[in-house]
């Protein structure tokens, strides 16, 4: 799977069913090459992105429950 494939998927929280947003970046461990986390742009930020700088969320790889065909399910409090 490529990063571009992941970026087209919505991220949904399994705890409350809310759409968290979409992936805009990935943090990788330089030593091992493994994914540490996804940087996610909130869904509501896209319309006024110039006003909401710095509100991106980080989703740890450990919080990912399943990567599906259309969505990525995560467990976040």
C-alpha cells in the first residue's frame, strides 16, 4: 500500500464514530523505517485552513484498529 492510497481514506474514531479527518503526513522512525504516526488534518479545517494553522492531530500507529478499503478505523479518547 502506498501513502497516496492512505491519504484518500477518511479516519474514523471507533469510540464515538466521528470522522477525524484525512492523512496529510506520516512520521517514520529513522532507525527502523516503521511508521510511528499519521498527521491528520481535521475534516472541518479544509474550508478555512488559513485560519486554523496548527490544529492538525497526530494518530499513533498503536491506535489504528483496521485499515479498510474506504476508511481507517482508530481508537482515540
